[in-house]
């Protein structure tokens, strides 16, 4: 096992242990999010103080790190994610990348602001199989304005192999 893969697995274990101590999968209440920035919400989720999205279990990936304008998700491509040709379905790539992109944008939201994906572009550049034990989708904001945000992400293996890259445009608005 490579040093990078071992580090990734250790980081994932620590995050999963923290999240397991919290409320589990679900959606935060308005009271839980009131007055908090997007970055504060994402950090609270990593500490297990807020629920994490149920899609994480469905798709076998989860948030492992956030910073201002950045979000990293880690996933395990499994046999249940395969397409008829025996490689990981493009929808799994897209969902993992969309999560990293959206959460990177989320970290730039001040209290009371929200966003939604308006456009998602995904480029698959190498087939992925369950032989690759983990991949990371690393999202980074390019621009975060009052009404529009853009971000880019890369899906990489522990050896640095690029499997896909993506971009998004998000609409930014007042949260209800």
C-alpha cells in the first residue's frame, strides 16, 4: 500500500469516526444553520456536529476536508457502481465531482446565502474500476460573486492518476 493511500485511509477513518458520534445522515434544521457561514457548516459536519448528507452512504463517498473555497471528497468505487462494460459508471464520477464542486462553493457562502448548481460539465479521461481502492474529488472555487459562483474539480487516484475533471456554474441567492 502506498504512503498516499495509507494517509487517505487514515484521514477518512478519522472523519468517519467524528461523524459517527454525531446525528448521522440527514438534513440540518434551520435552527442549526442560522447565522453560520457555509464554511462553518461544512466544518461542523466534519466534526460530527451536524448531519451529513444521506447520499454519502448511497454512493460510497464522503467529505474528508474543507477549507475556504475548497472541498475534498473521497470515494470507494465498488462493483455496484459498474456500468455494463465493467468500469465505473459516469454518473458516479459526476456525482462525486458535483459534490466537491458544490461544497467548495458552499464554503464561500456567508450566513443567509445559498446556491444551486446551474451547470455541470464533466470530462472522463480514464476508466475507473474497483481495483482502484479510493479516489479523491478535489473542488476549488474559481469565482464567488453575489449572484454567480464557478468552480473546478479533479478526480484523482492515490498515485496521482487523473480520472476526470469538471466545472460548475452555481446560482447564488438569499436562503429562505
